[in-house]
C-alpha cells in the first residue's frame, strides 16, 4: 500500500555481509578441525557457542553427550557433521537476521522513535 513501510528480510546487504562472514569463519573452523592433530578437535566448535548464541544452544545436547569418534572428524556425525550443518544453516540464518537488523537500524528514517 502507498505510504506503508516494508520490512522484508530479502535483499539486505548488511544481512548478506554478516551471513557471508559467518560462513567464512565456519570454513576456517572446518579447516582447523581437519588439520588438527590433537584429540581435542571438538574444542574448535566452542567459538561458535559464543558467536551463534543463543541459537547455538541447539547443538549442545547432541555434541556434548557423545564422545568424539576415534576415527576422526569425518566419521563423527554427532561432533562434526551435526555442528557443521547446524551452524551452517541456523547460525548463518541468525547472522543474516542480525545483520539485517543492524543495517535497518542504521538507515536514516527507519529507526524506532
């Protein structure tokens, strides 16, 4: 309708930038995990507990209840594949929304009074 302000998520440059940065950090984390020679490779996911909070709480019940696979990350559904999929989908979506909100609040004339 004319004169009505639209608040659509699609097309947010700030949201897209935040989501792409999140995916880049996720990619770096995966490389660190796969390059890790230590048995405590699951510790690399702790960064995403803080980064994706509060949506990261959905990954804790599965990842923390199952010990890491002795065959390494690529054979570990609970500690590698589940956090990777969760953070890639839910975490990246979260950061798109955060970026969209920040971008919207910084635009002149769209802030709440």
